[in-house]
């Protein structure tokens, strides 16, 4: 089952030339959502502007989601994304790390892959995670007002509708 989340974004740049339509992101990780295998369910979700892989999905699943929704893909590698088709699957773009201001202008994406790299086993290391945040986000995160919202660590799939700023923001479904 795909969960839904709506939020108002304070910057109007991502909504230029969209006639008031929200940005629609599909965030997916960890557990493939079998409902998305059926075209009728994908059609019911409506158009997707960007697929965001949040780790621990196989490369072929990420490629399927991007192809099925005719949407660009950005992703990070998770703690289980090792061996097999990893580290550089041929049918995917490069994994993201750090700030991405180009994919959706006005909507900075801050990508944090699992911090242990190829180290086995992929241990939970809170210190490594914070060092990664500082290394990849550094001064930008420390500036006041640098990041307005963050979505982290989804399990399964979540449709995120990002609404334009203004008092009349409503979800177009």
C-alpha cells in the first residue's frame, strides 16, 4: 500500500510553468510495494514527477519504478545495497550523495547514502552518519534557513505531494 503525504513548499520556483499543479514524488525503499506492480494502481496514483529511491531496493526495482511512471530517478544506496548488481548497475544513473539542486530547481534534495560504504558488515554507526552529514552538507546545513523541510527514511512507498506556497494550496489529486 502506498502511503500519502502532502506538504506546502515555501519556494515557488519548483512550480513555475506547472499551472498550480503540485510536485509529485514517489519515495520508495526497503520493501517493494506489490501494489505498484499493477498498472491500474499506478494509474490511480497519477503522474509522478520524480522517483526517489531511499535505499535497499534492487536496481531492477528502481529502474522498473522510473520506467513505469515515466519519471526521472534519483537514489541512494542503503545498508543492504552491496554485492550482486551493486555497486554500479548499468541501467541506473549514478547514486546520489550530498545536495542536488539541479534535479528539481528550488527543491534541494539532500541525499545521504548508508555511511559505511562497502565495509562489511554494514554496521549501524551513528558517528559515521553524523560525519557524513557534515561532510556532505557542511556549512549549507548550518546556515539559517538553508533547508526548509526534510523527508528521511521511508519504508515501502510514499507518494509525496509538494504543494506550491500560498493560502490556497490544495492537493490536486
